[in-house]
C-alpha cells in the first residue's frame, strides 16, 4: 500500500511539470516557422529564440507560483509581452505561431474565476485576430480547448490538495481533542485522589503523635506537591496554540469549499487569552460548517486599548430556530470567566460572533 503523502507529492510534481510543459508550445511554433518554406528572415528567428528563452524561464516560475497557491501576475504580464512580440515576428506562419498565445492562455487562466478566464481567452483571441485576421477561428478553437484542459487538470489538483489539507487539519484537531480529554481525566481522577490523600493525611497527623505525626505531615506535603505538578501538566495540555488552530480551521473550511480570510495582530497575546481565542475560533468555525451555507468566512483578531477583540463572520447563515445553541452558551461562559463579553447574531446578511476580552 503506497503512502498517501508520497502519492500527494507525486501528483504535485506531475501538476507542476504539466503546467510548466506549456512552455514547449512556443518552441514548437518556432520549429514550425523554421520548417516553413516561406519562413521569416533569420534575424527574426534569432530574436524569437532569444525571447522564448526568457519566456520559458518566466513561464516555469509562473507554473511554480500557481502550484504554490498564488496567481503569477508578474510572470503572466512578462510572458504576455514577450509572447506578443514573438507572435508578431512570425505572424506570417499563423498556424505554427498559434502555439505562443495558446501557451500564454493556458497559464493565465489558472487560479482565476470562470468569467475572468473567459475574458482572458477572448482578449487573447481578439489581439491575435487583429494582427492576423485570417486566423480568428483557429485561434479561438485552440485557445478554448487548451485553456479548458489546463483549468480542468488544475481543478483536479486543487481538489486533491484541499482534501489532503483538510485531512491533515482534522488529524491535528483530533490530537488536540484527545489531549484535552486526557487532561480532564487526569485532573478529575488523579487530582481528586491526591486532594483526598492530602486531607486524610492532615487528619491522621492531628490524631497521631510523635514520629507518626511527622510522617503523615510529610505524606500530606508530597500529596500537595504532586497535585501542583499535575495541575501544571494539565495546564500545559489545555494550552492551545492560536496560530496552529487558525491554520487548521482555515484548512478545514477551505476543504469544505469556504474561503477563509485571516487578520491577526502584530503583538503577541498572553497564553490564557490565546488559548481562549483558539477555543472560540474552533467553536465558531464548527457553527459555520453546521449552521450555514457559507461560501466565505472572515476571522479577525485585534488587540488594543486594553482588550482583545475576536470577530468571526460568515455569509449565508441559515434561519435561526429561536434558541441559542449550546456552543454559543459555552463560548459565552468561557469569555465571561475572563471578564469579557460575547455577542452573536445576524448583521447585514452575515452571522457575526464577536468576543471582547480584557488583555
């Protein structure tokens, strides 16, 4: 059985090379122009070759940027300019020359909306047709086919990536939940037993005399020291890293098709406040998944004026049933324990959870 992470990395490399492979199309155009009996002047072919060298380097960088999760605006602009110049220089061979704009379209339409992809394709066809009117149908056909295939293949990669990231996030959340369960059990069972031992030892010391009393007081001291150590361990297990929690929550939301925007303060937060915010973010994101048809979520943490404010908002909330959920009640109690205030409700078509906590 192959490792899922290994398959994921293989698919990532395959997607990268597939996207970067579009850079070969302009070179095929150059080869076709050279092989044409009515080929352009030699100086034109040399200039085109030099342009394609830079075009290829920028194209590969753009492919890497796309796979990493961003839109390569600079690379798209540079390859567009270089490709246009190269296309003009060998435009007489309009069929071989089509590989240049088609390659550019295959990169430019990735990581954009469907409407923007259509506009990019139409724009490329319009520019090429203005230069070579007789090739309008051919350019439209080739650009549409290659652009659609490029988006389809990249869509498959994004689905696999979202599933992989969501799986990792759920694994981290499961580990955190197990740590919290362990800390509760340790605090409730072992802590209670040690407290009872300490009380009983103190009582026995009062009833005993001499060395027996001293030994029982020593037992009492050891029990209380052990209790302090267990409470320190429990606090460590209950501490949740806010940054890690936010990354996990964003991965889960995006795996569910919900875009997630994060705004975080520059200054560090105290451990107690950070842990509480992590709990609130987790519970709020759960509400977004369960009680809305959201397509976008925004999580904002702002610190200043002696307080920290957390805002979690999402679009498309489901109609309220008239009663507050247990999740909101639990969050309100946690915030109130630190002297803060939590509000939740619909505002301008969004459901907003806002917590203000003294810093």
